[in-house]
C-alpha cells in the first residue's frame, strides 16, 4: 500500500512495474479498480492511494505464506520503494487477520529480516468475527472471484 497527499497512481505503477488492485487520487470521489472500472464512494479522498491485494490463491494462506509472497514480489523493487518513501509517501504491507477465535502469528526470524529489508511499515489489523460472519465473508469472496 502506498499513500500520500500528491500521489499519482500511474507514477507508482510505473515505478513499481505493477498494476494496483485499486487506486485513487486525493480529492477524487471514486476508486479505480484493477479491471479498469471505477467505484464511487461517499465523499472525496483525503489523500491519494495505491493498493495491491494478494492473489486469490494467496488469500486463504497463512500470514507467513502471504508475507513470503510479498517478499518475493517486492525484493526486486526495493529501490523504487525507497524512492517513493523519499518522496514522502507512506509505504506499508497492510495485513488483515480475521478469526472467530484466538489468532496466533509466528514469523520466523529470516522472514522478519526479509520483510525489514523491503523498508516497508507493517500494519497488522485483527478482526474478531463469528463463524457465521466468516462464512458470509467467504461466500462474498467466492462470488467476487
């Protein structure tokens, strides 16, 4: 995820040589999605953003596997990430965990080093949900793919 006041999503895509899952400019009232469509939202964005989601194959994998995916994808882009940070943009891996019970995350030392080498902040968000909410989220996710 890359966020910033004067962020130009097309420039971020060119720098990273990746296409976002969604992006927007500050002041816009819509998101541009990976398929080229736009989604309107209430209000205007307070900052620009560029987000790339894990692949559908990675989505239900353990967090460790997802982080390994990001390390593999981004290792060759460390210089571009550094340039984006030097421009004042926030660059982060945004990890979202949902669980109906206790969630435990263990990250091997080597993986921590590899993630650190990317120079990205890591945001961890946890959401406790009921099993019925998880089933509904799974149904909705399956409908999108």
